[in-house]
């Protein structure tokens, strides 16, 4: 029987199996007709998977027509995988297994070719990638397995050989592209790792530099603080030294005034004491005036003439000696004060340690048989 079918080019390959099956049904003497009449009904799982495959194929056609090529590739690949699964699900005891498997393989091949067409429309080149390689590998395995089981020089064998002829170069191309992609990915990963390591080294160096700068800044700040503290200590030391020199000068002047005043006071007391030059002068003046009374306790009680002058001189000497004793006392107090200030300053400079400069620790005046005695002590 002769049949003529006019279908659009995109649907011609997809309709190949159904057309063959329809023609075979009209000719009961053909092998395909016999398989259609006695083939067992498909299970619900097979029916569901076949429906999903057809839907994915139709959705791929719709998306390709809408020029959504990347989305169409996804649907076509899904359809190809499902048709390949359907080919594997045909039972081994099915008497028409070879025909049915070849039909499903042809459907899978058609879906794969449609995916490649959409990919080329989207990217300008043949399809590639792990998904395409997995589908092509699965189809090639199915074709090789089926070729070992079908009879040669049959229509089924011819269709399988055509698929094998297409899949061989396609699989080689996909493997080479995947190897190149993996090599590029590995090189990119190595470059990324090298960049990461370089960035890490740069960051570590930057951190070390920052830490060194911080340490240098801290050292510079510490050195500046030490310098300022040293300058402050020097200024305080100079200030204390000037003060110390003032104390020393004050101590020396006070001690000199004390010694000088004490000495002058002692000299005046020696002059004015009984038997001294001033007292002798009074007696001589009284004797010269005929007013001397050796039994009188005070020759100056009612003096006259030269006696009065001698008595006035004696009195001035006594007043002067008392005044000098006052000066000596004031000098002694000043000396003690300056000595105390020096001692306090020395303790301040050296803490509890003994100062290495001489310190006046004792200064005093004590009466003696013929006057007074000045004494002092220094600590070294």
C-alpha cells in the first residue's frame, strides 16, 4: 500500500514513528502491523512518562517559535532524556521490543537535534556542555546495544545505523568540548587560586606593614614621651639646682652672719664685762674725778663728767652686744631653716637615700666661762 503524507519539516521526523505505525496497521502482513495488534498495553508509568515527553517536546516547539531559545533547549533536552528512558523501559520479553525501542530512540534523537538547533539559534554554535554530553552518551549506548540485537539489512537496522553515524562525530565533539571546558575551568580555578593567594599575601604584607607602622608610631610616641619627660626632669633639676644654690648661699650667709654677730657680741661682752676695758675705763674715770668708791656696786649710779661719758660708752657696748646677740639668733634661725630646706630637697631628689651633699645637722651656741661657744655639725 502506498501512502503520501505532507507534514511541516519540523514535525516530519517526530511523526515518523506514528506514520510507520499507521501504515503498518493498514497492511496486516507487515511486521509493524503484527506488533501493533498484539503488543501489550503500556503501564501507567510508561504512559505518564510518554505524556511528559510529548509535553516537553511541544513546549520546546512553542518556546522556539517565540524565540526563547535557551528555554527551548531545556525543554528539548528533557524530552530527549524521557524518550531515552522510555526506550529502556520496554520489557525484554516484548516480541516487538526492537521496533518499539528504535521508535523511542528516534524520538530521543529528534528531540536532541531540536535542542541543538535552538542552541545554535541562541548562541551561534553547536550545543555542548555536561547535559548534552550525557544525553548523547546515553543515546549512543542505546543505539549500540540495539544494533547488536536487531537483524542486519532491515529497516530498523538502517535507522539505527543512521543514528550511529550521527552520534559518533557528535559524541567526539562533545567530549572534546567538555575536556576543553574542564581544562578552562581548571585553569580558571588555578588562576583564581593564584589570585586569591596573591591577594592573601598582599593582605598579610599590608597587615604586617600596618602592624610595623603602628609599632613604629608607638615607639616614636614612647620616645617622644621619654624625651619630654627627660626635658621636664632636666627643667625640674635645673630649677631644684638653682633653688639648692640659693639655699646653700642662704645657709652660708646665715651661718656667716650668725658667726660674725656671735663673735662681735662676744667681743663686746668681753669688753663690757667686769674687769674688761670698758669697766676699767669707768673705774679710772671715777678715780680721776675722786668719785671712786671701791665698795659701791654701781659706779654709774650718779656719774658726773668723765665718769658719765665712760658709763655711757659702757652702756652702748652692752646694748650693742645684746643687739648682736639678736642678730646672731636670727641668723641661727635662718641657718636652721636653710639647712632644713636643703635636707628636704635632698630627700626629694634621692628619695629615702642619704643625699650625697653635706648637710648641716646641728648648729648651736652655748655659754662659757669667758663668753659663748658656737658649735655645728655637717653630715657627708
